[in-house]
């Protein structure tokens, strides 16, 4: 069974707009998320020089099952009403098959004011509003793939909300953390870990006071090994399956980004977050390789699933509340 046979055929209906490169984002944000499984017709790639465009479009619209994704922005609406335009002719052909079995036409709303002005044969069809993602230049790939796979309206709306929530938490976290920019640098030669900031001279990373007072960590911190001696600013990382020996490093790094979090609840959150950072970052670095770690790395490695998302949100809630209280 071929890729096209397993995933069906998808026709991308769009308007180029005034500039040739204006719709090149379609390739990166839509085509690339679909073409590994589906037979995609996109005229920029599928119509050869010298070929009759209308003939190529007609052949593409004959395939079944067929999903037509209409990328509805202001350019699309303008071109759809302009007699003789490529899109005008494309929609005329689409009208002829719009109600045939095996044909599904989905308007994707990319800009405000488009849903109320859809051309035939899009009028009255259930559309998907992607304005909140498109206006923020967020990835549409998984949403579009969900459309192709037949996800319900509720499922797609939930996925859109999840993407927006990730974006909002990411922006909020980076805005907070970058008030005090930090970069953590680990040497692959001696395993010394250095904290670099704009506000102070670089210094070796050492355990914060709360880790010395915690029974979860304090028994580890006086070790003196070639790649692990926290009191001398030496920490362990290694490309291995087992990661528990790297958790003190992750906890100390997190505490450097959130120095105001020292309470019992916050310590538990930092401990949970350290386990995630070890699995997603520190155990992926070979023992003789250096690393750098900054706010982007912290956020990117926590926010990728629900558990990390929730932990990052709680850490941020506590840090912002503590900062606010210190100002009153």
C-alpha cells in the first residue's frame, strides 16, 4: 500500500497574494506535516512548466477520497471574486464535485473577517478558526494533520487551546526569567559548572542552602569524585539510561533560575522538575562534552508535556507571587 493509498489525497486551495514568497509558509507549516502520509496537491509543486494549470487541477480533484483544505485569508477572498483569476477557476471546478461522495471541503480561517465572506462552494460549511494560531505565527501542523485524520470539532478546538496555552505560558515564563538573564556552562574537561550573567562576574555553581537542609539532597553534596563534587562546583552528567546521579545538578540549576523558591512546596516542585530536566537534557550530554543551558532550554524541556507544563506553571506562580510580595 502506497502512502497516498493509506492516507488519502489532499488538495490545498490558496491564493498566492501579491508577492511570490508570501505563501511560502504553506510549505513549512502545512505541507510538511501532511506529505509523509498523504498525497498532496499544491500547485506550486505539482504543476509542471508548460502544463495546463486547469487540467492539472482537474486531475487532482478527480481523486477519492479527497480532502480540500481552503486557506482563507483576505487574499483568498479577493482572488475568489476576481473573474478570470486562478482561484476563481479553481473554485468553479470545485463546485462541480462539492457534493460528491468521498469529497470533504474544509475552510480554514486564517484572518479576521473571512468567515462571514466565504465564496461558493464554501458557504455554509463547518469551518475551523485558526486565527489565534496564525496571527501569532504558531505551528499549524498538528492541527492540520488532525483535520486530515478526521478529528472532531471538539478535539481540534482542544488541540488549538493547548497550543495557545503552551504559547502563553512560554511567553510568560521567558518574560520573567529573562529579567535576570543567565547562562549555565558546563566544562566537558573538568565538569566545573559556571553561572554567567550580565549582572555579576561568572561564578561556580554550588548547592543552594535549601539543598543542604533537605534530607533528599544533603547526603549527596559532600561527595568528592572526579566528575561530582558540588562544594567545589563540580557536577556529573553522562549519556546514560540511568539518570538519578545527575538530579542534584538539575536541582541546583533550577534553583539558580528560581533563587526565591525555598519553601517546602517549592522544593518539591524543583525536585520534580529536576527529574524531568535530567531525562530531557542532562543525560543527553556525553560525559566529555560541554553544555550550555539557559532560560530557553529550561522552558523548552519542561513545557513539552502536561506534567512539565503544570510544574513550570506552578514554579512561575510561586516565583511571581514571591517577587510581588517582596515589592510591597
